[in-house]
């Protein structure tokens, strides 16, 4: 299976290399777009060889990986597309659209404090994808960041998932600049006494993270 995926990637690179002329027929452009999307969907939360190769292959052919879906950021899913369109309807600027998305995520998705406590004693857990977070309305920081990124990408806004200090949040490109955005901390906090999540929207996290960025994920 791994060998087949590597061969597919190499063949895709060769095919796409021949489609770089500005006079490409529309049908070939559509074909190229479909291949790029298929390659993009190989990116997954394991951050393995396929994720790395897919990311750099997309960049090589002058596409933007921060606007494309992946296995964990399913910005092409009809449910996410529909929600993003609803939230951004009537909004003229990317900043207005981003604020609408941030408002929805921080008031409708809660942090999974119970799971957070359990994972302190076990490595046997899986971060939620954007779709899983949308379905359960509850996730840890990674799942919330996946959903926030997916809604932004579905709205045509570049979005990344970044990390630092065992925490994940987003960077969103607004007005030509990357802006930090932490929907997890923007949604509330954990009560130190009860260890339960307390919903309390904090709009300052629309353009803020309390932690220094250590790196970013390629999905």
C-alpha cells in the first residue's frame, strides 16, 4: 500500500509538471485541480511521509495547501461548506467572515475537559477531526483547531493549525498577514477546583495566543 502511494505521488508530479503552461485547456485544468485535491487528502494527523510529500508537492505546483482539505480538516465536506456559507453570508471582508466563524466556534464548541484528564494517564487516544468536532460539539484544542481551520478554508480564507507548549491553535491569513487565533481559549476555561469546562467567550483570542509558537502542522 505504501509503495502504491509513493508511485501515485511520483506519477502525479510528472503529470502535473506537464500542465504548467498558461494556455492549458479548461478540461486539463479541472483534471489538474482534481489530482491536487486527491494529493491534499493524503495529509493526515500522523504527520508521516505522505503528509510531508503531499504538502510540498502541492506547494511545488503553485497551489496553496492552507486552502485545501486534508483528512482531518475536511473543508470540502458539504456540512462544513454549508455552515461556512451560512456564517459568512453578507460579510464583505475576510476579517468579518473570520470573526463570524470564530464567534460560532467559541459559542457552540466546548472543550472536552474529561478527555483531557483521561489522556494525562494514557497515550491511547485520538484527536478529533473537524467533522468529528462538528458532530459532537466537543473536543480538545486540536479538534477545535481542526474545525476552525476547516470553516475558514471552506470560506476561502487561508488557515493553519500551529502548536506550542502542548497546545494547538490557528493562524489565519487576514489582510495579507498571518494572525493568531485561539478558538479553544476563546471559548472558555477549565475551573481549577472542579476540573470542568466553563463556557465564557473571550473575544481577545480572535487575534491572540498566550503561548509562543513552536511549529505548525502540514495538514
